[in-house]
């Protein structure tokens, strides 16, 4: 009898938590940002919508950038800030791709000089009552690599 009540209480709480509005997010396509001596930097914008009247801390952003089934770059951005109350916050996600990976990709490129990619992002946020949870996002597309002419100012 007590076990039945506990199970009903768990079900009730789970149902109520499932109905609580949660932040959601969208992920833009990846684009070329710049070149340094160490790597090529790509970036994508993430729009995170907060339905609450108070700001929410973002614990971390994790990302994995893949092309042709290979992980090209992955990483974590700890403590990227806050999601503004009752609005949408735009986050920029820089992805640094080392040159050795670019060189291996160039061997696989066709004549059109573009890369098919998949970017997977996890936004971990901390909500009162619910706790920490991760919003998974994925975008895929085709990105044109810059030519030498594009890199000269």
C-alpha cells in the first residue's frame, strides 16, 4: 500500500516537472571566422530562449565538430554566462580546428573546396527544482573553405 502511494507520488511529481516550461535553443550554421598561426577558427551562433522571469546560469557548452565521420574538433566552454530573463540570449561558439586536421581534410576534398559537417552542441544549464540538464543541439551543412585569395587582405 505504501509502495503504491510512493509510486503515485513519483508519477505525479514527474508529470508536473515535465509540464514546466524549459529553455530551448537553436543553432546556426557554421561559418569561417579567422586564421591564426595555430589554427583556423570557425564559429556558430546559438540562440537560447528563457521562458522564466529570472536569469539562468549556463554551466557549460560542449561541442563536437565532425566531418566525414571523423571528429575534427571538440571542447568545452565552461561558465559562458547567463541566459537573460524572459528573452533570447545569443551566444557565440568558437570552434578551433588545428591545421593538421585541415590538411587531412584537404586530401578528401573534391574540386568544389567545401566540407560537409555536423556540429553537435550541449548547453548545460541549472534550473531550480529541476536541477542541471542539457539541451542537445545539432546542425549540419556544407561549409566552403577559404582559398588563399580569401585570406589575403
